[in-house]
C-alpha cells in the first residue's frame, strides 16, 4: 500500500461505487432501467456465457431472442469481447441481474484505471492523469449508458491503451507497441462494432493531425505497418460482418 498507484486504484473504485450508490444495496434484484435495453443486452451477455459453457459454437448466431428468425443474435451488438469479464461473474452468481450490474461497475472501474495509467505514461504527471481520468471515465454519457444498461458503451478501457500504444509506436517504431494496438483494437471491435468503426475514424483523423505537425515521426515503413495492423483488425471481423449482412438481407433492415 506504499505505492501511490494502489491508492489511485482504490480511489477510482470508491468513486465508481459512490457514483452508483443508489443501486448498491439492490445489485442482485434491481436495475436502473426496466425497458428493452437492459433485457436484450443482458440476454446477449448470457448467451455468450452459455455458448462457452455448452461449447455449442455452431449454434452461436441462432439465439431465440427473435424466434423464429435463426440469426437474431446478429441483430444488435453481440459483445463477444465482454465474455472474459462476464463469464466468471455469471458462474459465481448465477444471477442475471447481479451479473450485468457487477459487470458494468467493473467496466467503469477498468476504464478509469486504464485511462489513468495511459495518461500518466504520456504526460508524466499524476494529477493531470487523474483529472483526465475523471473527465473521460465518468463523464455523463457513460453514466447514462450505465443507467440504461449499455455495457458495450461502458467498455472503453482499451481505448486509452490503444492511444498510448499508438503514441509509443509513432515515437519509437517498435512492433510490440503496434501489436498491442492491434490486439486491443480487435478486442474493441469484438465488444462493439460501433466502437471499432468510430475508433478507426478517430484514430485516422488523430494521426493525420499529428502527421501535419510532426512529419519526421511518420516514416513510410511505419505508416505501412500501421495501416496493415488496422486492416488486419478489420479483416478478422469479416465473419461477423457477413452474418450482419445476412440479417440485413433477410430482414430488410
């Protein structure tokens, strides 16, 4: 407990809990919101868990959420990338409401922790990093996403680390930073298709602005490798995109 990072993590955990204080005494029985969003996203989280429990990967897209249409699971976010966080909670509790509530608290805290460490490594100061963390990890849109039960929007913990890996890659040109960026970028895609798409738009714009001011960092070889990493992240999503295209064609959406 002598390391300041431990106290920062504890403070962010406490702030996360206080931020959701009215719900804490009813985590296993209540949600903030009782409309469709909480139900469908909780269903999808648990369908991912069920798939791993039964190892029935062949029937993954055939959720009966919109029976009899056989590919309804592709009708919205599938949140594959949240399964590593959801499955242990589900196995320990077997309570669907408690699972999504604990997951959302965990995601808020992970986003805050990742943001703090990424900003601190980039700016070198603890207080600026903490200020940036409070702005990014607890801004009103994320609190609203918690209220209506959107865990895929709360799960922004990899984005600050992607920014950090991108920053280190352009400065040093090391492949390990590029590999980290690619891995977390693809994981973000698996959490939310929307986040992956908007992340791509944002990062291209961000790097273009940076290139305009510090062109010496952007050697042609680095640019080619960066584009290849992003292309690979998109290419690995093709199987998911093909299922979404089938849904669009069949449902006329």
